[in-house]
């Protein structure tokens, strides 16, 4: 200033007030000393000044969806319809965002303090477009970049040339950084299409990544990034209308992450934290979905055909490839094709994956022509124009194949059946009929005892000693009946015991006599018409077991019935009261005062008052044993037998080298002619 003296080698501080330009943007100001009308001299000071727009936030309007395939190609975006820009740091509202150069000026919210800005538009500039549909949110980003780098792996893809999307789905403008957030997140996709999510919980990261589909296409002047985000993969779900918190950050890595050649800058966030964008939602911009209802339907299904068959028309088609395709609604008329989504009769609304082949079988009246129209639609119920097909069901005259392996096993007053149904697609069921004078000759001859799609049944309440003749008819369609399959089974003449031991005498003197070890009967005596075993000694020789050899057959089955009670017992693992050996399998049983238990095999026990007399029936056939109580036809215990054996005999008594038991046997009966339930 006038009158101020500065001594040689002295210093003076100049203070100036600058008036900012009226147009927001980035400006360069330089300062140097001047000897008026002579020359400039001394060091030059150069500074850049960022001029922000008016107060508020930048808003990017997302357009209605359209038909978009995520392939990194912009041809299905109609970019000519995006006309209003919202520039970085400008708090503008537009339908596409600019981050970087526009008209020679670089626009941004903030940049990392130690990193340089791009030198020009070719060095780096990003344009961001968005489209919104009922179920998906789409982004298309064009990054002009004359040096594309992506050397780092997915775990550090933020250090590559990349685009970062910051999303605040609940739009609550949280004041804290989004570290460990369960809603806000930072999605990073680099120029090699490596995707990662940072600044949130690991579970939420997995959830978000599961809903992200992206594609990258690189070219000579930069790269395209196309992204689809499933709205339900975000927590809370992204809305169909309204605004969400949103920001974009770009990194241009021109020299392997060297700060001197790296640009990192944001679209709206105006502040930095530790040299990077703050990741604080209340400093982000907005993405507006409120004015973009999805009115664009997916394409039509293709290859829609109707194939006529017996009583049906099989419809086949290929779903459109549109990413928002959800299902196809099919309707029909018999007087011409439906003209709209409400005309005609509804057939099906069949969901499916985009681009997948699909089919549906529609049953109909033979000889009647059905005219179908298929309307593909999206989740917003935008319906395609529809495509047509027709078909005329034919009369079904072909029967399925006969049943196979039709087998019958006779029992006491019953016959049990099993069979294998045919595998024909039009198989509906199997009908079984019987007679006692010969096989049924048709589907109306004899008496029907079964009609269904099962594979086994029992014919009960029969007369023993009578031969029953059975025929099985598989059928389908109209119905059309297959050639019958016959089987006959003669029921036994009633259950007859091979041996009936009554407890009025010791088993060793009964007829036939039971074999017992020398001296073992010392612990047995007759007690009011029953044989009582009073084994009160822990001595290893105190067991008492009676046995008889028999002609048991595992395939035919064996039946043992005993009336007994347990007065007391001191348990030992070797104890048994009934032991059945049929030459193939063996199973044993032990009676307690409070239960009966299967010893060995698949085991199992049943609680009861064992100290009172009960009648127990034991059956063994094949790989199954059963225990019945007091004449009831429902087994109280069932299971698989113990290990294989060559012994063929029945044992009863108190087997056990160290246990003690006091038990009464009123009688023991057996037969080797079969396994008979009461």
C-alpha cells in the first residue's frame, strides 16, 4: 500500500478479497510480483478454487426401466432420451450425472487431497445413467479413460480404475461413516468387472453381492460399466417410488496407484476424511425413483406351440431374455384367440427364468380346438402384446402297460398283495378285482377290492380254506385298461399250533418233551396250573432254559404265543425269556415287571404291567419281527431280527448266567407254518 516501506530482504504479507465467479466450477488463480510497465519477477503462486452451487443436494432422476440386458452395451438404454445433466458438486437435478470434465471445466464434490485431478476429459470423465424397474435398479456408466488399469485383485479392487456406488436405502442421512452398517453400503466395481462391497457387515456384504449383476466392455478410449441391483437384496428393500441417498466416486489409477498419477473424486460428497470420501450418508446426493413408474413390458415369449395329445394340449415356449421378466399368463377360447389379458378363460400364470424353455399341459375335451394366447409380464404387471398357438385334444385309446410283480401272501383270514405300477406317463391307477370261482374276465367281472395308485394292500375278513382269484387292471386316460395280471392265493385253514405246552406239568415231562440241562429244573416247580421259575441265585449255573427243535422257515415265518407274568427280576444283560431261531434269523425277548423288551436286533421296549398275566404273541418272518398283546391285531413292538443263525429251535425259561428272575408261564404254543397276527 502507498506509504509502506519494505527493507531489503524484508517480508510483507498481502491480503486480498476475491469475488467468486457466478458460475460454479473449478477455477485457477495465479499470483506474481510485477514492476509496473517493466516486467514480472519473483516466484509464481498458483491455486485452484472450487466454486460450489447453491445450497441443497444434487439429484439424479432414474428413468423408467425399458428392456435391458446386462452386457455392457448401451444400445438398449436410448441414451438420447437423457437430456438434463447434474454435474459433480453442483447440487443440480438431472437425469444423468457428470463426474469430471464438461465443457472444459472439471466438476466434482471433493477429491482426495494428495491425488491429482485428471488433466482433461480424455484422461478421465464419467457419465452415470440410471433406470428403475419394479424389481431392479440399473446403472450405466461411461468412463472416458486413456489409461485403463486393473492390476489389483477383487479384495483390493478399489485401487483399480473403478466406480464406487454409495447407497442409503432408507434415506435416513446417517451422520456417521457407514462402517459395519447393516443397511448403507459401498459397492465397488472395477474395469475388470470385479465386484466387492465395503464398509458393512460381512453378512450384508454377501446379501448385496448376491443381488448384483454387472458387465464391463473396454474400448480404445475408455470403458462401459452396466449394473443391475436386485431391490430385495438391499435392506430395507429399495422402494418402487421415492428417493434414496446416493453418491458416486470414481478412481482413475494411471500409474499403479501412485498418488501422483491417481484421481479419486466424488459426485456430491463435498468433504474428505483421512484423504478419502467421508462415507457419511448425510453428505451424499439423491437418486429419485418417484417419477419413473415402470410401464415397459418384457418381450413376448418365443417358439410358442401347441402339441395335441390324448385329452390334452402340451404348450411349449421360450421365455423372453428381459431381466425383469417374471411369468407368462396363458388364456384360451374355443371361438378364436383371446384379444386381451382379460378375454377368454385363464389357464395358468407360470413363473420362470428369463430366457429359459418352459411348458404346460392343458387338459381338454377331445375334438375341441383350443385357441391360446401367452402374455409375458414383469413384476409390475406390464404385459407383452401376446403370441398365439392352438391345439385339438385327441381321443385317448392307448392303455398303459400291465402291472408287474403282482404277488400275494396268504395269512389267517387275509391275503396281502404287492405289485409294481407301470411307468407310462398317462398311468392313473390300478384296480384289483376277485372271484372264488375263477379269475375275473373283465373290469366289471367279480368284485372290486382296490382302486388307486398305490402298490400294496391287504384283503381281509376272508374265509379260511377258500381259494381266492385276483386280477389287477392298470389304467389311464379315458380310462383305458391294460391287459389284466392274475394271481391266486389259497388262505390257510385257520391257525393250528404245532405244539401246545400247558404249564400243569414241567416241560421235561410234557408231550412232546422239552430238553433241559441236567439239574436246571431245580429252580422250577408247578404253581397252581403254571410252571414257575424261581431263579433267586446269582450263580452262573442257575439259569433254566427249555428248548425244542422245530422246522422253522424264515420265508414262511414262525409264531409263538405265551401267557406269562414276571414277579420280580434283577437284570443282567444275558437274560432272555423267549428265544426264536428259524435257521436264518434269531430274536429274543425279556419280560420285566413293568415292560417287555426285545433283546438284540433293532431292540425296543413297551411299558405295561408285567407283573400281571398277559398273552404275548411273537412272529418272525423275513427281516421283520412283531409282538402282539392280549389278542390285539396291532403290534406293540416291531423291528428287525438279530444276527444270522443256523440254529432252528425255540427256547423259553430264564436264560441268564448271573441274573435273577421269578416268572410264571401258563402256556407256550408255537407253529412254523407262518407268521400270524391275532
